[in-house]
């Protein structure tokens, strides 16, 4: 007897177990005491490794003490040894599909009042039952022992317990027979299990079914429906949703809060075959949700991280699936409201599309744009940011307000650095800080400059603290588009420390101030992202430094320190006694060039850049070995390392040149969104891109109004194909009317038109790969 419950969304959870034991049960328990330790990750099923016999203790009733029973005089029923069913016998029978051996199983269970879910019949390592064992041992998709097991369990009153019994170890926890049947792609077995009270919401939440960075695992959303969807079994998906026994809930969530759509996003991998499978299944499930409940907003469900399927695709870098979701256009009238893209009009290959930018634009918190730019660690973030309509949406923001604010900040920063430079250059050279105010015009201007640069330092410091606090960027994000934020923070920190040291009366403030000045001028490169050509060039410089220069410096420092330490040690062993003062002076002069680790490192650095001198005093001890070390150092650094650095930098430039434009767009996108964040809310509402348009009807017959963004595209691939268009005639009639009503002066209109054309030409100009050798030009 047992007391257990089964909750929706999970496997049955045993609360209390009371079993009938007899001498055969006690023998099984006693046998387990001799077995040793098992593997930490036992296989789901194996013909090579027998099941564990180390059965844990449980509460049981000894059959010999049950009291009088009718017909047996109060004694336990005698059972012929050949009629006793142990776990090994049952497991062997189901593994070999021996139906004859199981012919007396039901009678044995009735006679002994036992159940197939008793602990003596379950592998204690994994929780595997005879049914689970049979599910793993199919021949041609069948195992004739399965109906026998189900019939025996049904007639002895524990069918639901057996069918929904799940693995209990941490690695495969929660997996039931229904999961296995779906994984085996066996539709008849799925039907059989559902007809026998299978739990359609059982959660397989073991470690094997979770996402891991290393090792083998397969996350499918834990639920049977998600497993069927992720393994492309549309027939099983439809059956689980439509069967007459217990229908699966499309909105059901796993332990991570993920629905079936979230699970599909997580198994996408951007390959062509996978993308076709996932997108078709994704759309089919969306349509199915409309059939089941027209008001269901399955795509708007959030997981524990607060992400919808579309935002999850953006965060995890599922480029092709994100592209499909954003650009989804469904022609069927009954499902047209599921579209996020609507063709407004076509004229030959010219298409004007209306993109639904709800959850995409930054007017909603946690939008797709913010997720890609600020929250995603995906390696292909720069490729996602150039998808339409994201690319044109960001360009619209830049043209509308971000570009003007950016250029204004650029001018102010140039003015600030000019004041910083002039103030640092005209610092007092006599006396001790802090310097008294003398009252002259020059001194007053200098003090005013110091106040300005310190207030600027405080402003930059606060802005960077807000940046790090709100974004909490990972190291990967900092390496991609956040190193200037680190440099700005370092610049402000050094400047503020310099001010504190200045007030403390220490001249060391000069070194920190000058270092901050250098970093400040380097930070000027941040503003190159406002111009495409300089922005792309800056990206190449940054990637070259991060990919090649850092590795070179790491190896070079090892060589430099090692050879410097060797030469200093060798010079220290030179003889101290000499014949005359002239010879002593020559040796001291020769040894002085390599007298210390610091000086020796500087001398060796000269060799690295080709300015070293191999001449030295002949009276040095071990002079031949000294010369050998110097020559070896020159070969390893000047000849080998530097030439390797040049070759690697050339290769990096060639690789990055194809991606530098999109990386520049990603950096500019971060700048645009940062600028937009600091605008007042009412200003952001006023500058919101797009407009509210009617794109059709909702399922309940109401007007379907969306906030859409218009994008004009040339689509030669769809030329000649019929499309459902919202408007019959091409052209933006509303803007045409506004242009005719509010005409600008001719000069201004001509200048704006030319500026827009230049910007559009620059945007569409392809980036040619950079040639690094004469052979590349051929």
C-alpha cells in the first residue's frame, strides 16, 4: 500500500509508503547489503551493468504477521519457488520480451499483495521500474511485455503509480515512461500510455535535462509536449493537445518558467536544417494556440528571467529564429493577426513593410533592442543588431535626436580636453601644492580651469558608475563594446585621485594628472563611432589590440624578464680584482649598462625595437655566454615575436574587416540607447519612432491596431509573387501631403536632402576587405 500524490506539472511525489513484505522481500534486502558503491551517473539502462541491489530500508508489513486470513488458517500462503517473481526475473523478462515468463505475474501480485512499484522491484540507484526497463528495450518499436505489465498493474490497483513512476536520482530525475516513448518517437506507445492514465505534465528536471556549458545534456523544456516539439514530432504534439484522456496545456511551464516556445528557442542552433524545423514547429504551435483559445497570448508568456520567447532568442543569440519571429508574415486570414510584419504595398521589387515593434522598441522596458545591446552575451550580437527593422529603427533614432546630442557631447568633450590640457601645461612649477591664489588674471584662469576639469571628472565618474550599476556588463560585453567605458572610468578615477593628492600637498599628483590626460585624449576615439569610416577603423584598432597585442605583450614580458634576470646574474659574477684603475673604470662602465633589473630591461627593449648595441667590454667574465644570450634574445623577440605579431595583426584585420561595420553599428546602438535613457520620459514619448496603424482584425472582430515602423526594401527574390498588401497603390501618401502643406525653404530643403542621401549612400556602401599584401590586390 502507498500514499502518493501527483501534481500538475510534475511527476508523482512519494510522501508515504507502506509495503507488504515476505521472506522473498527480506531476501532481496539482505542481498543488497553486500554490494559496494555505484557510479555517480548510472546509465538510464544498460545490458552491461546490472541494477543495484542496495535497496534502502522502507516501512513494510511482514506477511507472516498479518493475522488470520480466510482459507489458510492464519498462515502465510505457500508459494512455489518457480512462481516467485523477483526484480531480476521481471527485468530479464521485459528486456528479452519474454511474455511467457510473465504469465503468472498478475497472479503472484494478487497472492502476495505486492505492487510493481514496491521498493524490491525498483532499482534504488535510478528509481527504474520494470515498465521503464521495458520502454528501453523495444524491438521494431514494440515490446509485448508492456501491455502485460499495464494489465497486471491495472488489475491490482496501481496502474497510475506504475505508468507515472519516474527516475529518482538527480541525474535523470522526473523522467517517466511517457518521456521515453516520445524520445523513442513511438506514437503507438504514447497512445497506449495516455490511455492508461499517463501524466502529460510530468517534469523531467534532472541534471541531464538541464542546460550545461560542458558535458552531454539535452534541455527540452522538461514537459512531454516540449520534448515532442523540440524533437520535431508534430503528430505527437497534436495528439497530446487533442487526446480525449488528458490534454496538455500549451501555457504550462517547467521549473525555469519556460513554455514550449521558450524550449524551441533554446534548442535552436542557427543551422539551416535546425532553423527550418524549429520555425515550422514554432509557427504551428502558435496557430494551434489560436485554435484552442483565440484570446491566448502564448508568445507573451514570461519565464523566470522575465523573458518572452522573442527576448530569449535575442539574449541567447539565436539569430535565425529571432529573424523569423520579427519578420513573421502569415497569409492565412484566420492567423494573420499572428504576423509581426505586414506588406503595405509593392511595386515591382520595391516593398514597403510595416513591422510591429511592440516589445522591440525601447518604449517598453526590457525590449529586444535593450536585451541585445545590454543584456546579451552572445558572440553574434553585432549580427542581430543589423536585422530589419532594428537597423532602420536605430538609424531613425540617430537621425531624429541621438546624432545631434552625440555631436554636441563631442564638441563639449573637445572643449573640456582643451581646458584640461591648457590647465595641466600651465601648472605652477615652483612651490608646494596646494598653491595659494595670487589674484592675477593668469592665476584666476588657471584655478577656473582646475575647477572645470574636476567637475568634469566628477561628472564622468558618476556617469560611469551609473553605467556599471544599471548594465552590470560581463567581461565579454566589455571586450566587445565597453572598453571605452572602462577607460572613461579610469580617466575620472585618476583625475579625482590626483585632486586628493594635490590637496594633501604631494607633488605626485602630477603623474596621475598626466596619466589621466593621456587616457582622456585616447578616449577621444570613442566619438569616432559617430562617423562610419572612422568608427570602422577604430573597431579594427580595438580588435587588433585585444586579440593580438595583449597576447604578444604577455609572451614578450616573459622573455624580457627571463633574459634580464639572467644577464643581471651573469654581470654580478664578474671578477672584482683588476690590475689598474683604467681597466677598473672600463669594467664598471660596461657593467653599469646591465647593473640592475630595470636598466637591463630597458637595454633589452632597445634590442626589440632595433636600437640595441652588441658591443661590450671584452674583460667580462663569461663574455661568450653573455653574447650568446643577447643574440638568442634578439632572435626570439626582434626576429620571431615581432614578425609573428605583424602576421597575426594582418590576419586579424582581414577577419575583422568583414564584421567591423556591424560591430560599429552595435557600438553606436549602445550609444543611442544610452542617450535615449537620459532623456525625460515625456521627451522620449514625443520622439518615439513609428506610428499606430490598423493592420487588420483581431480574432474577436475588433480593429487590430499596432505600433508599426515602416521600412522600404528591395526584394528581388519575391519579384513577381503575389502578396497580401494593405494598400493598393504605392507611396507614402501621408508624408506626401505633409510635404506639400509645409514646404521648407529651397536652400534648407536641398541641404537636408543631400545630407540624407549621403547618409543613405554611406549606410548602404559595402565594406571591402583590407588588403595587407601585394598578392591581395591581384
